[in-house]
């Protein structure tokens, strides 16, 4: 089958992960739409996807798992024997059980995982895998998209058993412990609070609820004034060793 349309459904706090999804989808020559589930204001869908469509799910890896906030929202999508692709973006450590978790979640909700990928993206913390995905990465992703299309034309086949991972999954998905600071140049536009992935930013746009924040740094990425930043000696100290530990280059992995 050739999909009648492709829908990207992604949790992408700093817009790194969605780049790979778009490259995969654009290689298929089908109409493409996007559903960004990152913001805490995301509203659950009311309709299921059909068997003639393709959905590409995307999420980051936090401590070897899908972020809990992302998993909750991804779990609201329903398929009807709908082929899907499970894509995890991670920052050079390892994706552990996150790809398997995304495939399992999709199957439980009526989708058929026909392909999966673990893609390298610049890590939220420190200076790790800087600039990735780069042009070469996106070319690889596009080639993967072409392979998915060719495979679909031969029929739908579940590839979940080809994906590495532990069951039960390891603990993870809670995010990091570091919290952004708000600089004096904040103009209280409120964009950070609106776009926050967990609703952790208070009505003053400066207070951050420590029990909700997952250190996704989306507020840093979206602030037009660059008023959200990491100003924390403990974070700087942590990044020195973290950068060194994850300095070895890793490559994208594809499963089909």
C-alpha cells in the first residue's frame, strides 16, 4: 500500500526530534500533516487513524524511556490497523528501552509498527552531538523514508520484535533536575508558560514548579528575548564531565 497521507505526531521540546520525522515523511511523496503534542495545553484527539494512513510517532529519550508527559499524550492516539513508524531521538548516550516502549504503546492502541528508528540529536544538556541532526543525518532519514515506502508497497509487517529493549522497561522518563533561570530582560510575554511541556511555569512567568519541570529546556528554546537560561554553577560543573562522558560519536539506527 501507499499511504493516502502521512501524519507526524511528536513531542519535541527544542524542535530537534521533529527534523528527522519531517525528513522521513518528505521522502514518501504523500501529503504530510503535523500534530505537535509538546505543550501542556495539547488536547487529546477524538478520531482514530485509518488503515490507509501512516503515522510517524516521535519522542525523545529521557533516561532510557519516553518522557512520562509524552507517553501520556501519545497514548491518547488510536489506530485501526494503521501502519506507524516509532522514532526516538536521543543525545548520544543510549536509547535503552525507549524505542521498544514506543512500539509497544502504538500496538496497544491499534497501530502496526512497520519501522522504527533511534536518531541522534544534540543533547539538551551541555555540548553533546552539537549540530545534529546535520545534513548527512537528514539524508539518511530520507533514505529510510524511501525504504519504508517500498516495504509498505509489499505489505504491512510488524517489526516490533526487531527492536532492542527490555521488558519490563528500566526506570526512567522523569527528566532532569536542573531548572532554568529567568533573566532581567524578561518582558512577561507569557510564551514560555504557554509552550511549557508540563505547565511548570507560574503566572508570573518566572516561578518554576520543581515538581512539574522535567528540564526539557523548551522555555529556553522558545523565549524571544533569550530571558530563560541556565545560570547555575552546579549545572556548569555537571556538564564538564557529561560532555566528556558522551563525546564518542554515535550513529543513527534504523529498524525495518
